[in-house]
C-alpha cells in the first residue's frame, strides 16, 4: 500500500473503480451505519476527504453538473451532460482511459442513459435528451454495461433506430433479461451490455438485487479484457437519491446497504489486487436528512428537510495506490485532476 508514502513517489494505480452513491451525504452514511448496528464498509477506507458541489449556475447542483465535474474537471450548468458552461464537449476520464487502451465499464441501478453514467460517455446540453444520449453508446464502445432504459435503444420515438441491433452488429453481446433474472456473463472476447429493464429498474425493496453481484462480475470481466493496460469502472448506487427525493427512509436504508455491498466487493478485489484505486463519493446530498433525538440502533427516527438536493459538503473515500491524493477539502472538479495525477495522465 502507498499510505504514508510521498504523493510524488507513491506507486501509481493500474486500475480505477469510481463509485457514486447518488444523493449520499453524511446523514445517509451515518443512518446506514446505525441500521447495521455500527457496522459500515466505510471503516475500511484509510483516506477521507470532503468536497464542495456547486454547479456553474447554482449553489445546489444536479446530477448532470455534479457528474460532469467528476468526469471532465470543469464546472457546468445544471442539466448538462459532458459539456462545459459554454456547451462545448469536454473529454471525460472514461474516454481518456479508453484512448489509452484501458478496458472500461459502467454498472448502475438506474437507466444507463441517466445523468450520472451519461456524464462519462455522452456530450449533450440537456440530461432529458435520453434518446440522444443513448446514441453515444453506439459511438463510444464501453466493454461492460449494466443498466436500464431499454426503450431509449429499441423503442425510440424520434428516429425509430434500433440501437440494440446496431450495437450487436458492431460486436456487442446484448442481454435483455429482466432485472430479477441475472444473465450468465458471456466470454470476454466481445463487450457485454445487459439492459436490465425497459425503463428504470425498481428499488431493492421491490426486487432489484444485481448491483453487488454485477460489480464483482464486471470487475472480473473487464480485468480479463484490459490487455494488461488496466481498467476504469464506474459504479453508481443510483436510487439512494430517489429515496431522498421521496423522503422514504426504509428504501433509503435498503439502497445504502445494497451500495455498501457493492463497495465491499470492490474493496475485496482491490485488497487482493494491490494495483487498484477505489474512490467512493456522491454527486450531492438529497433530502437534507438528519437523525433525530430519541433514535437508537433498533429504531432510527430520520427527518428530511427537503425533497430536493442540498449544498452540503460530500465525503470522499479512497483506498489503494494514489489514495493519499484525496485527503483534505476541495472542489468536486478536483476529483478529475486527482485521478489524472494518481494515474500519471498528462
């Protein structure tokens, strides 16, 4: 491990697993820990930082501007996907990794065209342009894709294109198994795309369970495709945010537990591998959640102050070679530059 070693001389990571708990602030993390009787996967991270999250046009960001800050290293306006404040496309970390011959992957519990995952491969000024975002997955080949939103690929309203067929013609192996029927992962000679649902996958409490397993299988898949050049993988616990918007504490706790299992799988791999940097953070906090007096480990009284996002600072957790770069307090755009510096990318 590199802890205690100078940042300039520390071993560089070969692989990156970047994990986003959408809407996950300190309140959500604390509630999850108490719900698990003071046990949390976040105890396993030796490095913790804090970051600010404002967008270019608002103190309170949305997921598009927040994820673009990570992926491109620039401030942009709420709703933007992979473009700067002047609506110019900006190269993303995932695109940079691909250009360097690294394998790439995205595993999310929302549609694959949703704001956070889209900000790593698409360049559009409006996050609601889901059909336009989907086309970018035909242009930008990603080795391992897991997420919903099938209708944006094969039931398109604007151009009637069948992007699933187009992707299969370019070499993709595509599965359309339902979210509750995890497909057998095929051989790694061709990229793989599992469309988990036509629209958004359901919550954990309504039968969705694939995130931890597909995080583990995705790592294995793209590791075998990396041609010894490493890999860059994005994993999102997307529906923590949705539970915050609806002020649904039971779903929030369940989504946090699901995301923590995925994090544990990533950390288990990184510990064994020794060449992988794992970074876990959130694009923003959702719901202004707090734990009220009278709560105990058997009964948490959670209170929400909003049904929207807040401007609270967000924790950043890092493990593995390059983790030391993530100490301190910094802006969300700094995530981009810290990852580039850790990797030695110019």
